C-alpha cells in the first residue's frame, strides 16, 4: 500500500479546467460557441458548464454543480443567438439564464465579456438583489469569502439608486441549535431548499409568501401530524411537522452564497482572512471524507467540506463538520503521568513526570509481566489499540505486540465482535482493497444492507447512495427488524428479520421465493449488485457466513463497512489476533517467516492470540500481567462491566491517550499522544482507499507510533518506526499477501431465543449523534441529537399493555431504561432502542447487545400482559411469519 502524505497548505477554490480539445460533433454531442470560441460538448450540457470548461467565468448564485438547475437568482444572464426553424441564427428576445439553458447545435452565446446587453442585465440583477440586502459585511460571517461581495464589485453598479427603507426581519431564527437564519440577507437562490430536498431528503426550509414579502423560512409550525425522533434542542417543524434534525444541515451553511445561514458555533468567531486552512480527512467514520480545517492562533474554529468527487463530493455530515472540540478539550493529557507506589505498597495518585521516567516505568512494568517473579504470577501482556487509529499507528501497535512483547494478543475491536467476524475479515476484507468503491455503489442496480443503517452508521455514504436512488439507478433493500427513516428516504424495501434470524432470512433470499425475498434475489443477481455488511453482523452467529452464501448464489459483491475511521486500516495493519499485516494469517508459517525477515527478527509468535473480549476476561480473572491500551472507552465494549473489571484488576496498565478517560484514571502510566489535527497520518476507508492527511497544528505531542518506538527502545528493542517515512517504507515493502488466506467462516446460526410473556428481543444500532466521546464539547451539535425512544409493533405494544406515547421500562437483570413508546410497523416481539444516546446507553445500563431478551413493562405500576413467543423468522414453516420475523412457540400454535 503506497501512501503519500500531503503538505499542509492553504486550500483555494478550484479553478476552471483547461479548455478541452474540440472533438467532431456526433449524435451524442453538440457544437456551439461561447464568446466566439467554438466547442463541442455532450448533449444536455448546460451553457454555464461549457463556459467553465473554456475558462470563461459567468457570475452566479443559485447554480451548484451537484444541485438541479433552478434559474432562481438570474445573475448568470447571457445573450443567446440560436438557429430558428428556418435555419437562420436569430437573437433570443431577452437574455437567458445560462445555468438552465442547454447547449444546442449552432447556438452562439455571448457572456458579459462580449455582450453589453448581458453585462447590463447582470448589473440590473445585482442592483435588484442589493435593494433589500443589509450590507452588514463588517459583522457578517460570510464577509471576506462572500460571492455576493465579489460579484457586486465585478458585475454590479458603482453606486446605489435605492433611497427607500430596506426590508428587515427579527434575527436570527434558530432553525436548529446549530444553524441560524438571517432572513434579510437571503437572496432567494434556493440552494438550501434544493439541498435539503434533493440531496439529504430532509425538507425543512422553503420559500414563504409571495412577491416583495417572499422569504426563505421554516415551515408554519401549525402543520402537524408527525410522530418521530424529536431532537433535543429544536423547535421548528418541517412540512410534515417534524422538528428539524437533519444530520447534514451544515452543508447548507457552506453552500449559502451569502451570510443568510450561519453556524451557531462559528458565528462572530473570526474572519476568513484571519484563518489558516489545511486539508484533512474526517476522523469520525470509515468514509474518509475530505475536509478543510480552518484554525487561528493554534485553535481550530471551523471545518468545511472538501471537494473530492471520488469520495464525499462536496458534502460532509454535521458530525464531521462540528464535532472537533474533543481534540482541544480542557481534559487533554499534556504531560506523561506515573502512578507511584506508596510506602504501604498501595497505588498512589497519578503524578506528572518526565518522558524518560514514564517510559522507564512503563518498560519495567511490561518487563515484569513478560517475566513474572513466580509461577503463580500473572503473565503476558495484552494490547488493545482501539478502532480510531491511523494506519501508521495501528501498524506500530501490531508490530510492537509481536516483535517486542512476543504475543498475538492484540485486537483493535473495542466493540461487540466474534470469531466468525475475525475469519470473515481475514478471508474477505484484509488485503483486498478497492474491491467495492463509492463509484461501484452509486452505479449498482441493487444494494442490500445487512446489519447496517446507511444514514445512522454511514454518514456521507447515505447521501451518495441516495443520489443514485433519486436518479433511478439503484434499488435499496434492508435486512432489519424495522425500516428506519433513512431507509424510507432511500425508498428502501424492508426484508423483516427479528434479531438473531438474519441468517435464516438471508438463506431465504432466492429467486424462487415469494414477495420481496424473491425480488431481492433477482435484483442482487444483476451485474454490479452490492451487499453492504455492517459491523453489527458480528453479534449474530451465522450472519456473515450466510452473507457469503448469498453472494455466491447471486454473484453480488460484498463490502464490509465499520463505523470507526481506523477499523479498516487496523485490519490491513494486522491488529487482529489471527492476522498479520496485508492479510497474512498468523497460522501460516510461510507468512510468519516472510514477515519476520522483513522486520529483522528471528521468529514471530505462531499461536493465534486472544480476542479483545478474551484479553479482558483474562485480565479480569488475574491471568494477564499487563495491558497496553490505546484510545479505548470501556463503554464501547459488549460488556462495559467486564472491561472496567479488567482495567481495575490487571497488575500493570499503560494508556496512550489524548484525553483523561476511565482508562487513564486506572492506568499506572499515561503517555499523551496527538489527536489527528496535530499529526500527519493515513486513514483507510471502508473501500480500502488510503486517505493521507497532513499535520494542521504545530504541537509537541507525538503520534502513537513514535511513542511506541520510544517505549520499545526503553525495553531494549528496536521498533524502527521513528518517523512517518519509516512506517511508510515498511508498509510499501510488505505490500499485500499473495499466499493462502484465512479460511472462510462456516458458523451455524444459533437457535433464536425463547421470548416469554412480557419480554421482547432487543434490536439496536448506533445513531450518528449520540454520547460518543468524540462529540464532547459541542453543545450546538448535541442539541440536534435524537431523543431516546422505544420502538415496538402495535401487537407488541398491546401485549405489554402500552400505547403510543406511553413510557415503557425496558430492563434486564443489570438495569432498566425508560423511554417513550413509539408504535412502528416492525417485527413483533421485538423492541428497538438506540445503542448509545445520552443517559440511556444500552450496553451500559442493560448489559445487552442486539438479540438479547429484555423485559417490557409500563413505566408505572401494574402488570404487563403478553404472549409467549420465540423471536425467529419461521421460514421453515409459515411464509407469513417469515416476513413478520417471528416464530411462535409450538405450545402457542396449539
């Protein structure tokens, strides 16, 4: 994998491409001229696009290359001559909007550069736009990077003729907690409304009233009728009465050509010309979205979407845009910390110390765990890097574990996982880069989502997929217990399956099946179809095995999409207990010999290591001498209580962290490391695409790989990873593995659990905005997070004595979550809860993951009547039960 790290430079808008070579006209092209320059373009090309290709700039406000033409602002008027029915070229009576006008054969276009008429028309439009504009540029956030400012100078009059009172409105309107609207600045270009409708599918703002009173605004709050996920801090409603809670609203702020829409977090914070800009890659998900980091005096003030057609186009999620304050939060670890032993042998408090003392203390503790003093002493070191690391840092953790500590006990999966998933990753994912890309996804005739929610768990992938759905190219199917709002906006077809029954339903997707299962099989059989598998499939025994069987039957390609930015890179770097870098199996002797030679060591450990859960269990039971932990939160694991018990029980704990956390509070040595904004590195997308980024801020903090290199030196070993170039040289030398791969998983599905009366099977997934640690410090973003709800079917609600809007108590032996009931069309005997909303974390409070049987009862006193059922699809029996996703017990049938 060859990686080139870009230099941190200021980003500037793209300049028009070089003039194309004029090609002969064909049936699919047209030849016409712009300002006397003849050019040939594909049929359907807009005049404004053809002019751009020739390097001719036409002013515009409403035009955007990713939005449908609107002709709303009229600033791009040009003079047009076109052949009439008699074949003679004649001038059109009035100037035409070049952003909506398609080029036709023989057309002659004159822009403001060659036509006084077009120039006068553009001056007139600009004068009209400025009649009610407040001209408050000195206090406007857009000042200094405003197209209206620029074009008022280049295509406007030198003085105003308007002498009346300008229109004013109360300001600003809080469209949401993070987007503010100043209506008097709006020039009615409709970019925001078109984005919300065409791209995001969240229609929350539109034109209001008519004539001189026309304005952009939120819809009348009297429009009611929506019951759904209510955001915490929003009060405005869209056309359906739904409070505005779009995950992509920040894009409207960026594409607004004036200062009408502004960010609450950035408002009045800085001037564009005071900012230093650097290209970067978003660290919140596996998409690798291109972003621009704007900072001032060493503080990041905002992030914008970068322009990358291959990945995120010009859009990013609000999480990528606004959730960056965690990197500079007050709880940053700024100096190494050591916990010294007190005279009585007990552990003292963490105290600041020098790097030399911290590294020596860490080395001594790890050496003691590797060579215990007695036979009864716990032995061995486990390494838990976490899934948020760059490729370079993950590679260093894997190499450190195997060459310095002599163990394969390394696993980055700080989440629910399984041995089946480990085999799946080694067989299908590792070393197989760019097998499925964003381009393949938007060109696919059919996409099946298995244990994956594109909007909640995919972010920008949802927008890319929706663009293809809107264009009529792609049909989406979702295998889940219910259709989320994201799937509904994708016009998706739900293949209902209760948690635990996914393998059964996957095996039932055949061309001979009835209804939607047969339709899905036929669609997946088309050339280019894709199956998207989320990380939640690891919690369902047999699901990943069934996915591979389905792919073999239909010919569809499989793509695995984790949530975290570092997961795919960690797989490639070999931070799995059975996998070495490049997809090399640990159990393959030739792979170990090949890697040992490259690393300059005699041999590598050949015994497959323990998974993250097994490492934690060994530490909790006193069988492990030490842990080296990267950016891991105990709450992320399948069993947070086990993770905390392991951290508390292990004799020696080393933590490499950016901020104070539960791990650092228990650690014996804390080594501070740099966040992404303060170091160069590479994230690897779910596609397997390397996304290198440069260091944006100057800092004294070190990357994880540099800290591990120093720690290895303190242990008397040479890791050989002092610089980024050293890491890249090793990765390039190793390359991929062309030998035998890990065998495909062959896991049998588990029998669905019995569901007694008053109980249900838990379905759950993460929402994009939740209580994750990387969203800390951004209250405006947190205000648009969805409130916790418990979704159940009408039959399940009735059986539990619940109605829509009631409070339900969902409980296990460990704890209880109380949430409002939302009756939803979904599988019976199933309850859905978001995995990690603030104050209602499922794993934390219930100790449960998807497929766990939980109790349902009204939150108040009283019994909850119900029926005994077993969650299952019942495909072996009744086809109707297969669609419902529930198999009823034989006793109940009788």
